């Protein structure tokens, strides 16, 4: 019997590429879409943050300069990741995950407040010359580690204890420190990305449904307390909570409705004057809709669809299982966060606090997203590599 496409791997270690970002058309299209989104994001970030910066006594370009510095670093790392053979990440999976877990644990320890202070009721950043949010790196680490282990577990996915349970234990070790920050939205994204990779690798749908039933009471308890309950109530009846938990979503819908077809014009949006909190981050999609209108939103969605479709094409064309699962997870990293952010802006899901990849302000998310694109380009190199393949050992 001839081996399946997912059971073959390069017959020798993938060579470093000679020149350029990648072979074939996928890498240039992916890179172009990323550059367009990044440029569009910086332009809109200035409009969204100029008034905020001035109100804080800072130059109007303060946030754009900081985001640009993150973009430069991220693009350097993109090129570096694009030039590293993607199979290297399989060997680095455990060290990467262990390092990220250590950072997450350090972040919430009671004696680390000096380097990880509480901001708005949560401890999510290491403070210093450059702020750093380790939970963003956790998303990448979980995708890489899950893809690596899923390759080894191919013959055991029929068993819940030997197949899915090892993943659940490690995911739990990563998710618990994130929940203690607290950051339920990021914990959900980490779990969803891991589950998508395992499901793509052969995990059984019935196991996930069983797991969902078991965890439903815990999730409902988390959603039914504190500010999360307020958000859920506002989501169910926005009109009754316009001045409270539903204020941001209400202002977001006003912004999107005001944009019409062509928008009110760049820099002319009213929401940037403090009516919409976090317009430069959690709700930048709404500001884009206000200033660029439906046409701007369609352009934005088209660029994300380009990244997602090219990413899944790379996954479908990859000749080794690890590369396939890695590409699925990395593409889902961009797709899931972009979708959730836009759904929040449209009032279709409760506020999550997730950034719009490559557009929202947030240097850690920006740098990690550019690294994700670099690794995707590295996987695409293996697709177009002329080197022969043979059946890989499991």
C-alpha cells in the first residue's frame, strides 16, 4: 500500500533556502497581504490613538512610533523564522512550551509584583523598558507543541486516555496560569487552537463533545460572575445596559453605522475622541468601519481571507504531517483572533479584549503574529522544495 500524503516527510533535513522569502506564489502573496494589513493598521492606529496620546500629555504619534518599533522587530523575526526549516520547530516544541510556562508562572507569583504589576485588575504584562505579554507567546507555543505530539499520537487517538488526555494535561498546565491573571479570552483561544490542531490530526469529535459536556459547568460558573456576568447580560439585552457593561459595544455599533458605504473620512471619526474606549486596541475594527465605511471593512476582511486561504492551501500542500498541522494551527491563530475581534465590534459575541492581528495596538501580539507568518512561509518552502520525499518514520 502506498503511503498517504500525510505520512511522508523530507528524506533529509530541510536545507536553508538560497534566496528570497520562499518558493512558489504562496509566500509572496502571504507576505504582501501581511504588509498591506500592517501598513493599514499603522495608518488607522494614528487616527485611533492621537487624541488619546495628547490627553495623556504625549505626542500624538506616541503609540504609532511604539507600534512601528514592534513592527520592525517583528519583520526581522519574520525573515528569520522564514529561513529556519519548519521541522526545527518540532525539536524545539518542548523547550519552547516549558519556557513559556515558566514565564506564565513567574507572572502570577505573589512576590513578582515589581516586574509584573496589576493593571486594571489583572497581571498580564512584564513591565520594564519594553512591556511583554507572555500569554501571546503561549498561543504559538501550544500550536507548535500540539502539532509535534499529534504526529506521535496518530495510532492512539481512538483512546481518550492515551490519545486526548496527554494533550489536556499539558494544555491545562498552560491555561491555568492564564486564567489566574485573569484572562479568560486568551485561555479560550489557547484551548481552541490546541483542539483545532488535534482535530485536524485525527482527534475524535466525540471526545471533544464529551470534554465540552464535562467543562460546561466550570465555564458557565466563570461567565456567571463579576464583570463577565455583566457583559453576558449586556450581550443579551444591549439596550438595557447602554450606560454600563454594554457601553463599548453600543458605541462600536454607532461607529460602524455612521461609516456608511465610504466612511466619514480618515481622521474624521468622532469615536476616536474618547467616546469609544480602547479604540486603538480592542475596538479598532469599529473605528475603521466609521472612517473607511463598508468599503474599508470589505478590504480588511479580504486581506484576512487572503492570509487564511493561502495558509490552509499551504497546509493542504505540505508533504509531512507536522508541517500540515503546524500550518493549520498558525493559520487558525490569525483567523480565530481576527474573527472574534470583528464579531465583538459587530455585537455578535461579548467583548473579549482580543486584538485585531497586525492592526490593533499591542507590540507583543504584533511581533508574535509576524513570527507566525514567518513560520508559515517556512512551511511553504518545504511545499515547493525540489528535494525528494520518502515515507517518514512515526
